[in-house]
């Protein structure tokens, strides 16, 4: 199982505490699994029509920025093993 | 529970304020959706326990929330606002950007939710970039009424300072086919066929900010109001000028009269007196605060032209707040209550039609919208 950590606003929207676990081997599968299990998240991570990641949403894992790699690339092995989480981050854009 | 329920949208969440019919002692509940911008909340006239909320933010986009128990609990519903392709234009077409160049239509947020007067499952959403959507399944799905954006003038519409937004929708009290919409900065529009086609209704408006001051479209209309007993009479707060129409928008005339300034955002009508109108004058288009540090609501009992300041209970020095376009409402009790919220986070109530005011709550985040439900 892949461990996913969501930012506070999305955890409260989906009524989640702590990490979420999903069956996923790619970023696309993470997003598909999150939206299927928690429909309130639809449209908040990626545009419903185009599928594009929202500009202020970033994906990190294993100290790497995965935001711009292909959605269909395999996730890092440590994430697939469950040793490291897949992080969904609201980009820093405050004052 | 009989009484008043005030629905407050703010920059950082929603609040529900409740009182009995005396409207003296208030309970403040919130924040709901803490940290999100709540542009608007509104209750269904057909089922007062059904509430709608527009929840949005720069990071995670648009969410629409629905409550079926008067705001005690909420559930996210559909949030897919897809623009329809327009005949004769490429895809969904373009409008003008701030600099006058063409820009493809792009959904940003829901500014205003207007529930049907008769069907709890039907609700309209006015959005940015300016378009009107309708749901008939309790918010699960949304379909654009594209005849509005498809009007021939659509490619010339341009944003106001807040964006190109459809912020006001008035439903005719008895004719479901007739609606009035206002867009910044395109102007006012009317449909007589349930939203399939729309007519610009801006004759008589004068705007110095556009090349042709009397143009058919391009006016920055800030808010519209009507009284259900006289649905052909419309009141308008424009960028500058307070206006009135007695022919369902076919023509307008100015009623700014003796107001200290005719710039402002909200306008509303007394629940039982169709010639009693309320506005909140703002200093100017470059200084969006009340004039002279004094928070004054102005009331006309003559349908405009002659205005009196209402000040009892409102700060009359060192006050520099704004009152936004959707942040004023009236209840329907025998003594009509008037409510408004400020960008300073205060929500005021007058239980006597504006004669005196009390501050219900003082230090909320900046208030974006205020609606009130009259619960009997």
C-alpha cells in the first residue's frame, strides 16, 4: 500500500485523520484512488476537465519533487514499499 | 426554531448567527470550512433547512457544500463547472482581458448561489469567468446556461477589479422564465425564457470608464435588487451611480439624489415597503472605505432621490471599512430587519428597519456575504 499525506485543508474536506493508504504504483493511480475513495477531493488536486495538476499543488516523496515527472512513472521504491509517504503539499504562497 | 438565521461568508470561513424574533441576543456558530474563502451562502426558500455554500481557495479550487439540517452538518457536492462550446466561436470562446486582448474563458470560482424559489434541488451558480450554471439534482451536477455567455457581446466583456464575475442573480417571484443577472464589468442582462437567451438591459447607464459611455455592454454593475410585489421595478448600485428601472430593465434613470457619494456595492429593498431602499455609500473607486470615517447606511423612503443617513449604533469616527456587494440582506419579520457585514469583520443588525443598529459580532475575518433566513 502507498501511504499518502494530505495537507490540512484537504484532510478536513475529506474528513480524514492522518495518513491515507491507497493501492497505487504511479502518481496518476494515487490521484485516481484518492478521488474514488473520497469524492469530495475531486477537482481540488487536479482540474476535473483537463486533468492538469492545480498550480499550487505539489507532489513530493523521498526528498524529491515529483510534481513535474510523468503521472505514469513508477513511484520511488521506498514509497511503493511503504517506507516513505507520498506527500501532497499546498505550495508556499503566503506572506 | 422560529427566529432569524444569518449566514455569513468570510475570507476565512463561514459563520451562522441565530436569534429569536426579537433579534437582540445572538448565538455565533463557526467557523465552518475554516481557512477557506466563503464567497456566498444562501438558504432555499422552498426548504429552509437546505443551505448552500461556495467554498474556494487559491490552492485547491472550488468546492460546493450543501447542508440539509440548517447548517449543523455539511456535505461536498458537485464542483465540475465546465463551459459549453459556443456556436461560431472556437471552443468556449474568449472575452477581453484587463488589457483588452482576447483571453479564453476559464472557471475560477462561484461568486453567488441562488436557490430556486420552489424546488429545493434546483440552484443557480454565478461564476467567474462570468457565466451562469444550473443544477437540478441537488448540486450533484452543473450545466451552463450558455446563452448568456453566448450573447453576441460576450467577446467584448472585460473584468472589473475583482475579476469577470457574475455576482448577482434575481429570480422573478412568479414567472420562472424571467431572471435578471449582473456581471462586472459587462452590465445587467435579462432572460424571459428560463436562461436560454439573454438581453442586455443597460439603456440609461452612463459609465466614464468605457470608450462609449452609453454602450450596450461594458458597465460595472455592482448589485441589483427588487421587491417581490413589484418585480418590474429594479434598483441598481453601479460602480458610480444608484439607478432605478420601472420597466424590468428596459430603461434606467438615476436616483443618487442627495447621497454623499454614489459609489458603493450593495443595494437592498425593505421587505414590506417596495419604495424603501438601502445603500452604503463608499468614498470612491480609488478609496473603498466609507466616507469621512463614518459608517452610514442610507435609506430612501421615496424609491430613491431623497436619502437619510442611518447612524444610531454605528461608528461615527475612525471607521474605514467597506461593505461588499453581497453583504447586505433583509428579513421578513413585521419589523423588517436589515443586516450587513464589513471588511473589518463586523456584522450589524437593525431590527427596526434601519432606525437603530447593534453589532452582532465584531471581529470575524473580512465579511464577503450576508444572507438572512426568516424562520417561522
